C-alpha cells in the first residue's frame, strides 16, 4: 500500500489562493474609499500608495503560486505581515480607534498568524512549491 504524496494546489491551500484573488478587488475598493473620504486626511495618500503596492504584490504572488515557485511560502508570509500592518495602521490612522476597529484588528492578527503557520509547517506547501 503506497501513500500518495501530498502536493498540488488543493486542500487548505485553496483558501489563501481564493483570498488573494479577492484581495485584487478589495485593494482596489480600499484605494477608492481612502480617496473619497469627506474630510482630507494626509494618511490617505500614503495608504493609497501602500494599497497600490499590495495590489501589485498580490499579482506577483498569484503568478508565483501558479508557477509553483520555491519562494512562495516566504512571499506569502511577507504578504500576511505587510497586509496586517498596513490594515491595522489604516484602521487606526484613518478610521480612528473604536471597539469595531479593535475587534477587526484582533481578527486580522489571528488570521495572519494561522496562515503564516500553515505556510511554515504544511507538507503540501513544502511539496508543491519546488520550482
């Protein structure tokens, strides 16, 4: 009885891929929302640039995933850390501190940690990204 090698863009790995595709649209919406605020906020320009950079980064990550590049786990970790830091900063500097922002921040950190651990420890990730 032979055991099948766990590899490929299947299993739990599908969820971060779907999230990356959704990020393409949510980042565009974030750029628009930051720029149509009724009050001028100097941080809006900074976050427009950062969200634009993240958008380009997401496209690069998706291309790398489908090419099964060896460095995908590292850039996914960078993506989760960068996204969490940028979203937390935007939340507090643009929208202000409130209970909902705090809850959103905690959820964002938990989600980031879970997926970072997945990309570090997963056998599927280690066996898939080998090119």
